[in-house]
């Protein structure tokens, strides 16, 4: 087992939970959850946020479970409903500057299905400018301009599937 942490300038590889706990000590922890959403055509939902390709995710609200957060965030950011959570995939980690400190964001990912026909609607308040259903070939192209943790997820669970 290993844990990859995508930092601003580097990739840190930890080998156990004790190392993660030590790495986290001086960080602000911001729990998040999101979805790797597939439609009936086995296309992946990808969205452009702040100029990079991403997948829907967001911060955990008080009192909700990680899975509830993932479904809520996907619905809010895409307008798609209903969504069906299939299973938990993995947790990715990345750091970023936050209020003069460093935040560590564990993002808990779930595989989801969308069986409807409505087109996704970007949540512009979250700087989402475009949402697309993509096949594997297009996903490979979009990953050239994606966040590292998104590359990790798409390569591991969509392209290699």
C-alpha cells in the first residue's frame, strides 16, 4: 500500500497511515468527496474548472457521510439527478495554500452511474465553465490539462478498466 500526495511542486509517496498522520500534523485538513460518473454509453463525466479538467467533488458538510457528500456535490456541480453510487474507489490527496497555511485535502472518490438523459449544467459559482461526457480517447487528451489527482483517478479506474 502507498499513499500519493500531490503537492504544488512535487509528488510525495507515503507507505503507511502513520506517515500520513505525521505528514498531516501541521496542515489544515479539508475533507472532500466526489464522483467518477459514467453514463449508459460508458462515457466519463469531466468538467473544466479554473481552466483545468476535473471531476465533480467538494467539501464535506457537518453531519453528512462521505458518500452523501459525494452524491450531493456531483448533483450540485452538474445538475444531474438521480445518481447511483456503485462503490467506493479510493482517496486521493493534494495540498494547496489556504489562509496563509497549507491545506491537505483528502478527496474520497465513488464510482457513480447516471442513467438519465438530461444534459449536465455547469455550476458557474464554482468556476465550472464546461461539462462533457467523454470516451477513453477524449479522456486521454483532456488529461494533458488536468489536476494530478484527477489523472491518477481517470488512469486507474477509467482508462485501465
